[in-house]
C-alpha cells in the first residue's frame, strides 16, 4: 500500500521535473501548440463570440471543442497567453500520469503494478512524442480524463453506486469538451472492452475460477449488468451531444468541404520510412520488443475484450502499410482521420501490461524464474537492456525536434506586429510565407487578418478547400496544389484585400515578383515585406455567420462548468481519502485483480525469439540505409549524392565528391558556386533524379543524368552527361570546366534615375492628405483582342505607359457572352512586364484560369507541376471583353539594362543571348515573345524563364521553342470596353496625342518565315534577387 | 387589510406627484431679439415676462435643433446661444416655450462673420503636360472663421507665378464656390498659386508642368575598336530628347535601340534618359557584321538610322586531333594584333558520322587562345567521324577516328 503510492509520487515528481522543464524548449516548436494558443487568444479577447475574422477570411471556433483553449484563456488573464499554455501543459502532464496510474490500477488490481505503470508512462516515447513533438494538448487532456473515468465506470457497473455514475458522467463531460474524437472512439476502444471486463469479473465472482466462465455464465452476468450499461451509455451519449451541441450543429451546417490533406500517418510505413519512424517506431518504442507478451496477456480471458480492442488499435495505427485500415474505416474516415491517434491509444492501453511485466521482472515471479534458470546475470542483462532501451527512446524522441527541426527558426514577431499596427497596414489582409506553425503565434498577437490559417477544417474559401494543402504559407511542400493555390492568391490579391506578404523563405521571391509584387522593406528580424499596389482596403463591415445566442452561451458556459463540477465532485472524495474522514472502502477492481504467479516459460521463449527478430530487422534496416547512403560506393551513388548535396546547398560535401586529382580546390569551387545565380541554382528543389550509365569501365563511366527540379515558377527537366572516375576505391565526379568569359571592363559606371515616394508628408493619424496622394500614371492600351487558342481563351494586347513616371501595372479582364453576362475574370500573371518606365510598352496575355480541382472527382496530377494551367471551362462562348488597367507609381524593380544579342531563328526555336549591360546581377531573366500575323496584328503572347542568371557585363544564352499557333482565332477586336484607371482608353489617347501617334509600321517587329505567324517581338523582364542599393 | 393598504398607498403616491402647472400665470411682456446678426458675436435673447415659471427656448438651424435653459432675473429671462448656433450662418429659428404653449417665435438671420475670412482650395491634377491644351482646375471655397461659406459674388484674388511671371486676376464665387481652369505653359516648370479673399491668407498651391512627348532625335555610338571580338562593349547614345517646346523630356523615359544585323535579325537594347540623353550598351558581335541602328520612343519619336561596321578579328585557326587521348585541340586563336583572342569566346563543335549525320554538338570557350574537347566521354562507338569547329563565324573541318578500347 505505501510502496505503490510512493511509486506514483515518484512518477509525478519525475514527470513534472522532466517534462515540465523540457516543455519550455519544445512546446513552442511543436506542430499544434501555437494553434491552440491562437484559439486561446480568441477566447481571451472575445469569450462569447465564436466568429474570428483573423483566419480564412473569417471562421468559427465552434469547429473545435473549446475546453483546453478556454482554460488557457482563463490562465492568460493571470500571466499572459504563454503562461496559460504552459499551465495547461503542466496540468496535462499531471492528469496523464495519474490517469495512467488509475487505469493500470483498475486493469490489474495491483497497486504495485499500477505504480510501475505510472513510472513507465513518464518515460513512454508515445507520450513524449505527442507532447513534445506534436503538442496535441487537447488530445492528451482528453485521453487522460478518459482514463480517469474508466475506474468510475467500472465501479458503477460492478457496484451500482449512483455516486460512481455521477462521477463518471462528470468526467465524460470534461473529456467531451476538451476533445471530440477521444470520447467517440474512446467509447469503442476503451469503454466497450471495460464493460466486457466488468461483466467478465462479475461472471468470475459467480464461479470458482476463470476456466469455468462459459458463454452462458457470461451471458447471465451480462443480463444482470445490462441496465447499468444502458444507463451509463445513454447518459454519456446525452452528454456527448449536449456538452458540445454548438459543435455538432456547426458541423452539420458547415460540413467540412476540405479535400483530404495527405498525412504521414496514412502512408505506407515501409515505403515512406520517415513516416514509419515518426508514426510507428517512436510511439511503440521499447514496447515493440514485448509485443508477444502484451498480446498474450491481453488475450487471457479477463482482458479478452481489451485484447480485441488493442489488436484493432494496433492495426489501424499502421496506416497505409496494409490495405486493412482503409477497408475497416472506409475511404472517407480513412482520409479524414489522422491515424497516429490509434497508435497513441494502443500504446497507452499497453502501458499497464508493460508495467506488469516490469514489476514481474524487477521483483516478481519472472525475476525468480530467470534467476533460478539462468542465474542473476541474465536477469540483470535483461533489466539493463530494457532500461537502456527505454532511456535511448526517451533521449531519441526528445532530441528528434532538435536534430530534424520541423519548424523554421524562431521568429521574433514584434517587428511584424508593429508593422501591422503602423500606418493602417492592418486595413488589408496579410499573408505569411515560410513561417511554419509560428504563423498562429503571429495571428494571436495581432488583430490583422490573413487569408491563410492553420486549422484547415474551418476553411471556407473554395480556393483552399479544394486543395490538399495544409497552409498557403508552406505551399512549396505541396507541389502543384500548393504553388498553384498560392498563385491564385498572388494573381488576384484584390479579391481578398491581400496587400502585404511577410516572407521568411526566399524560395517564394520569384513567384512574388513575376505575379507583380514588390519588396517594401526588410524588417529588423530579417523578414522581407512584399506589397502589391492597387489593392483596396478591407470594407468596414465584413460578413460573418452568426449563430443563435443560446449556442454562444452554451459554448461559453458549459465547458468550464464541466470542469468545475468534476472538480467539486472529485475534491470531496480526495479530501475524504486523504483526511481519512471515514473508513475507505476498497474499490471493486482491487478485488478482481489477477494473481501474478507462475510465469509461462513458453511465452518467454516466444518473446525472446521475437525480440531477436526485431533486433535483426532493425540491424538490416540500418544496413540497407547505409548501402543507399554510402555515397562513393558506385557511380550512380556518387552522382545522386552530389546532386543531393547541391540540393541542400552543402557545397563542401558536394566538393568532396569531385575528383581530387582533377584539381578544383574547395576555394575555387566555392567561388564558382558563389557566382552562379539563377532560378536553377538559387530557387530550385530537386524533385527526382535518374542516373543511367552510358558507358562504363572498371575505373571510368559516363553517366546520363535526368533530373527534375521544382521551382516556384515552373518545373525544370534537365538532362546532362557527367564523367565519373574511380580513384583509390572511391567513385568521384569529374568537375565541369569553369566559365572562361572575362568582361572587358574591370570597373565601369552606370547611371540610372531613381525614385522616392514620401508617402505621407504630413505626419497624421488621419487619412493621407489629398496633396500627398500620388496621381495614377496614365497608360494607354495600344491593342487588345480576345483570342482562342484551341480550347483556351485569352486576351492578348499591348499597353504603354504614356506618363512621365514609372508605372506598376495591374490588368484584369472579364469575358462576357452575347447577353452581356460575365463568364470569367482574371488578372495578367506572368505574361506581362508589371513595371513600366515612361513610354515603355509591354505585351500582355491574360489567361482565364479556373479554381483548380473544384470538385473532388477531378483527377489530381500525381507529380508536381507549377505551370499546370487549367483553362476555365466556359459554358458559353465569350464574345466581348472588358479590360480594366490600373497603374500606380512604381519606385522599385526598374532595371532595364539588358540587351538582346546573337539572335537566331529557325522553324522550331528562337535562340539568342542576353547581355547584362548594367550594374545589377539579374537572377531570373524572363523573355516575353509576341507573335504577329502578316498585317502585323497581334496573335499570341508567350513567355519563358531563362534558367540561369546573367552576371554583370556577361552573356546568358537562351533557347525557346515556338508554341503551336495553328488554331489561334481572333474573336473580338473591340476595344470599346478598355479602361485605364477607370477612364475610357480612347479619351486618353485623344488627349495625349491630339495629332495622332507616330506609327511607322512597327519597325521593331522581327520578320520570321514561319507558317503560323510572320513577325515576332522579343521583350525582357528581370527579377533581381539581391538588389544592390 | 391588504386592500386597504394598497388603496392608501395609491392615494399617497398620487398625492406625491407634481401638480400640473398652468401657464395662466406666465405672460410675455416684451422681447429684445435682433433680426440679423453676424456669426460668432455674443448673442443673448432677452424676454420680459410676468408671472411665475421658467420658459425654455427651442432653437433650430441647419445643423439641428436643441432646447436651452435661460437665466431668470426678476422679470427678465436671458438665453445665451451656444456656439453651434451663434456661429452657424443662415436662418436660426427660435421659439419660446412654456409648458405646452409657444409664447413667441421668430427667425434670426445670421450672416457670415467678416473677421478673418479664409479660403479652402483644391487643385488637381497636380501634374500637367507642357503645351497649351492641358490644364489643372482650381476650386476655391471662401468661408468665414467659423467655416460658414461667404455669400455668392464674394470676390477672390488668384495669384499665379509660373516661370517667374507673376499674374493676378479676380474671381467671384457662384453657388458658394469659385473655380478656374489653369492652363499649362510651354515651359516645363513648377507653378505656384494662391487664392485670397479680402483680409485672408492662402496656403501655397503648386502644380508641375512636365515636358510633353518627345520629338525625333539623333543617335550616335562610341566604341574602343571596330573588331568583332565578342568582348568589348559598344555604347549607343541619343541626342538630348526634347519635346516640341524645347523642354528636355522627363528623366527615365525609355528609348529602345533597334539593331538590324546583316542576317536581318533585329537585336534590341534599351536605355532610359537622364537629362534627355539615353544610353544603351551592347557587346561587340563575335563575327564580322554590319549593324543598322535606329532608336525610338515607341509610337512617339524616332531617330534616323546609323551604320556600324564590325571587322573580323581573324582569318583562320588550327584544329588538331589527338588520337591517343581522344582530345580535339583548337587553337591558337589569334586576334587582330596577333594577340590571343580574349577568354570566353564561344567555340562550337559539331560531330558527324561517316554518313555525315550529326551525332553530337558541343560548345566550349576559349581560354588563353585554346579550347579542348574530350570526345572520348561522348560514348560514341569506335569509327570514323568528322568534326566541324566554328569560332566567330569561321568554320574548320577535320576528320578523325575514334578508337575506344574501353567500350565493349
């Protein structure tokens, strides 16, 4: 009696000391903790209002049970949000350890075993992972409270004491309000087997031993306890419905339309080994070695139902490794649920059995058996092995977040918060890029709104719900859907009042630039702020979904009330127990424990064999990992390793794969790397690589390397040949010759006009004075026509900045049918120079994209393709168009010093070179090509990104195939509905050039002998990654 | 008993209510109220009344209505108007009210104050084009110190200074405001305006006259030598771009230089003007060429054509095949002074098989006059091939035989 309490106290002490102190270094970089913090901030600022405008253009917090968030909010009034977070996390630790203790006690009826169970709970890798890696606080609280509920339910079933039923109800209510999935599945996986066990125990009391329990005896006991079960079942069902009624109503009214988002727990763990590690190996940890024992114990008669439940949980937790979980759960549930929770529950369920094993090993019959059979050394060895294994798993799972960080470096949010509060910047929406889950922490600190969010079940915009992406913020990890979705937000930001982007990842810079965004400033925390001109501010009143007042009251009152009630009910009993006010009655489950005597030697042998097998498997896994990763073992490996090193920008490692005898020093190599820039070397991620040997001999080989690179703008497929040599037993790559080109001038000068806009000249908190508002530059649409190329409609044209200042140009077009009904609308994206100097002309093309994969039945392409273009499916033929051009004064990104040289044309391609004549290094050159017919009428506009950058005073060659234009058909030439800054285009021309323009037959058009077009025009635009000021 | 208590309570409650006052006792004897008044002055309405009680004054003007309390001193009641009524020009209706009845009512016409008039002005657009057609519009609203518009016909003085010339003219308000088109001048400069009413001050209004679209211009070029070495830079520049009124065009105006080479291809460089002059740079071609250059501001102005000739840097170079190492060595490549051609010139190698079918195309760069191609790594089967090497438009052909023992 005294001993067991000591073990529990020790467990609590260790748990709080270990987890409690580690929390401060792990919790904020977990996946979920900051999301819960954001919700807590919502309740702290507006307890009764479920609508939050800050994410997803508005969403309701009734989509997640509120208890944990509300408790955090309450604590935050004492010491701030993070205080709330850590307080709840500490409470969760205590609840978990005591919960596991009580579960163990109930299951085994042995205080000693329960004490061991509690100790093992502290060091269980599944708990460490859930808390320190995933940060799933509500889930932990939910399961912990459920574990506390189980003994009360058992007591009620066995003894029929109403107080036990009331206690069980009160705890079920707390579980429900903290996590909705836990009680629903907990019913099936924990409470049903518990009921089974209670019935079994009841039957046991009626016969002499377990062997005598027949089905008939069991059925009789079942009948006897039936009404208790029904009472409990009905009551808890009512609680599940009632306590979070607003949640159920909300789920019914706003059904989750989100397409399934891939989750690692649904992967095939044998194929995706990283998912296998995180969702199988780590949570199971040392338990893996004891699986036969666990199954053996669970399939004894008393625990039979737990055995069934445990087997089911184990199976479901294996995700997509076998097709069984998919078959069992059905397609929909399989795709919505994250299956790691099943493994979590299975491992928690196994803890008491593990505790029992340890107890028997340390001081029970197993020790005696081992010592008598093999001597005390083997016993100590086994103990040492298990203890070492547990320690290893603890350290390994704790350090995982340190060595493989799942989040970007911690960002200091204060400069961003200040930026949003300045100068009415929060009158627009913002977007973060590359923030990871820290975006929730930013949202929690500001009232400004973002189009993104971090709770995808609450999304409402079809642009997001139809995409299987977690967040826009990390869209690069989700390939075509990710970048495709982001592109839509970047191309039509005015639809979402999206004006500011905080970028923590340079990867997105090119897409931002070519979608017409410009850099505003770099904040002191290194975050780059991008802005888009011509975006209207948010309206003063934003629509929202309101809910009846009674639901708001229920949502605000019931969860905290359940905690209060449960607390008051339980504190009474705890006091009674501690102060020994009245003699304690032994709980029923203590009388039904199983005596632990006579360890079955067969199971020891079986388990030993299993453990050896697991060890062998682990060793084999490690060896095959070594084979794949040992870089210089074969020509293919060294090529792959070299590209992998390049991909991760580990240039020193890459250099170590280059032939040491071919004389490229590390310094020289780093120098060459440092001077290459461009979309491929600075913004590409290696997607796949295939290496085959064209020729090979024992010591040399020529490899053909086909690589696919993902960039924010397009997918680049590259084929190249590299020579590989074997030197001193290792394979090396032969380095490529360096570029020899030497510019003619060492130092030279370049003059440019630079611009500065004061913004507000008068410092005022009011609207900007009208004298301080810059006038919009005048543009003129020179030509615009609606064309069709195969099934794709587009508007092509040319536009000129006829003002005296540089202009940032936004063009949006709408298509209409005969009846003047709008069919589709979109903005010019890549096919335009967004920044125009005075009198500069750009060709443009506006494509009409649909919101990709609007329906679930649409087939998603399997591989990444950011250029993936989905022309909108128009139901009717468009015959007219409306063109709205808007200009604002541009002061940045005005680099024009690139010349086109060495042009060569043939039937298939354009080849040429670009010469960088200025003083900025061009990172990504873009070539815009317009095609004209014999009458010099514009037919089509096409563009390409040159893969490498252009260094100063150097040439960069390009090669672009002509598009197929056989079927281009001009549908409308009518420019009546072209408007510039809201004014009719025709008036502008008349006013600026009263005597007409000086058109001399477009001398700038290049004649081409091609069957589909007769002239082309080539223009260039340039993204400069690191502008020198 | 309860009923009785209730009735008594009711009686008590009624007894406590205030007796209805009648205006029988109150009578207006005389009043002293002006018919017109200037805004902002001290305004007090005096009434002589007899009898007890205290009337209130209901006021109504363009801004709204209110009830004010007065001060009674014996038989005299004085109401002082709050600033929102005494400072607002226009009719101010008043009624003296006591209980349900209006004792007297009337209107005071408040005229704008004449002290410190001010003029609210708006000018836009602030940027106009040089010439005689473009204009900006001035709108002036004269008002008194309290913001009351001055009556129609108020005369204002517009002062304008453009390019050192001072002009002044009168304006009269109509419908409470005055407006005027201010036309552009031929000279690009900044114009200053002020509008004042008698006794007022004005803020500074400015507008900018910017140069109009440029007219045709000349171009020239400069370079360090006339050889097509693919390395030196040629600079094109325009004459000073002017508009029809001899203003230098705005800085930043984009000029495109179109170069038609002897192959009929149009090359393009561009530059933006600074003080009217745009420059653009290009690399010398890597082969002899004849460039015809013209510049234009698209659809607006253009230049005459000029010709630039580039001379070849060399006539020939040598190519050697080294069968033992499978290397093709190109060079030395010498330039116009017998010096090595500068590093980086492109060397293009085309390999054809015995049937003259192209099998490979490689490109390399000259380094210290030489270039080397390793043909062993192409993975071609052994056999006879032809190589054609092209540098700066000059091609050399050489046959070679590949013996690759390492290949099975």
